[in-house]
C-alpha cells in the first residue's frame, strides 16, 4: 500500500518476494515497485543489494542517533564488511570520527567515499564533499556545499548546524 501525500491518494498492489535479499535487488522486485510508482530511480543511487549489510547500516543509524559511538562503529564496519561497495557506512564512520575529533581516521574514511562519490545520492554527495573540504582545511568550499545541501533539503536541521559550525571555523561569527 503506497500513499502519495502530495495528491492525497492511495495505491495498492501485490508483489511477492522469495526472500528478503530480493527486496533490495534493484533489478528484481524493487525495480517493479519503482516502475509501478512511475519513479525513474537511477541505479547509482541505490544503496546495497545485501540485506545484512543494509540491516547493519540501519542498526548503526539507530545507535548513532542515541550517540552510542562504539556500537554504531561496529554496525557500520560490519555493514561495509558485508558489502564493501556500500558507500554510506564509510560516510557515517567519517562523520563519527570527525565528531569525536579523530580527524585522521575521518580522513581515511572520507577518502574512500570521495573515490566512490558517484554511488551516493545528491544530498549524501554534498555532505561528503563538505566533510572532505572541512577535513582538508578548505572551509569556504564546505560552506558552499552546506548551502547547496540546505537548498536541496531545507527541512534537514543538521545541515544548518554544520553550516554554522563551518562559518565559526572561518571566524565569520555573524
């Protein structure tokens, strides 16, 4: 059952999955769902086809949301261990290490992300570029990335905080 909040309509259809991994298989049933919705989703924007990798990533998201650094790091690490082409766990690890002021480790992970940035969605690629600029002392460029991110997703509060922090770094207190 799919609800379109913009048009206040509901659509219902049935698609059978043989196993949980089939749900993440973009060339399989997930592609059918996107087609049914009339969505034109680029395959490069897809996360992973490994259910366990996705589950570990999701667990890491929940753990980091409550600032459980140790368990979040473990979940993200397990996620990319299960699927090394899944880029988001590397981005999240870079964020955790930057947040905890271990910029050397954060740089290690953000370099991996930058090499595969074409696998990320637009917001995540902007976030990655901004972090890369911050970690390489190129804060004015990071400011531009954060402004683009805010323009793209104005309701996301974290981007405003990151932009303010970037301005603070370059002593633009106003």
